[in-house]
């Protein structure tokens, strides 16, 4: 085994940039603040069943809505229309797109849904489907068993699944024969 001379080692270390000084040098470095990273929303979500039109039936779909999802939150989501995935699945809404939800009043287990005049643009089978979507979605909320309708604060009769008009509050039972299993 050969030994390298000490002088050779000093030359090699100096050539590699290793300082020969015994004291450390203090460097002044400024570091910018790291960029702010958006945190995911912290609100709790709740899986809620809404009903959309699919062919000649209404189809239950699940949406994640802010919790607690009361009847107003559920109906507002329904009135927002279908999502892209729901549309790709062939689902639609029979509720006219311009329809405004003017108010919801709960009295016991019954609610009164006040809609804008735009809702009257739908008729026939599509009106039955639109009413079914609203009633089935609203009665899926805990504590809601029946729904009455108003158009701009004026009570209005709505059709049940067989086409007969009802002046009374309607329940999910009146539209059960329109419900189809999800796609």
C-alpha cells in the first residue's frame, strides 16, 4: 500500500474548494415568505337524496350538501339544476330553469313552498314530474312529511301522479309510483 504525501492531500482539498480556515463565516440570507396554500373547506357535508327526471320517472340521486342540510338548502340545490355527471347519466329537471324559490315556511311537519311565476311555464306530464321532484326531495328531509304550494304567495293546486289536482298538502306517497331506481 502506498502512502500519499501530506502536501498532496492539502493541494487536492484546496482544489475541491474546501476552505482551510478554522472559523465559520456568517452569511446573511433573506428568505421570502412561502406562498399561502389554500386550505380545503372545513365545512361538514351531508349526503342528501334529491329527485331528478329520467325518462318518464323520477330518479333519486345523492348530492353532498353543507350540513345540516335543511329543506331550503335541499330545494335550492334542486333548483340549481342537474350537474354534469347527472346530465351524462341522462337525467334532467322538469322544473323550469328560471324558477325562483321565494320562500319555504314550515308548520309542524308540513311546509309551504312559495315559487315564482316562472314555475307556471311547465304543464302536463312535465308539471307532474316537476312537482314530484320538489315533493320527494323536500320530504326526504327529516321532519318534513307534506308540501303545499304557492305561486307568489297565492295558494295553488298541484297535480299528483295520476294527473288529479290537489288543493291540499301532498306527500311522497302521491308520487311513489313515479320513482325509478337510480341509473
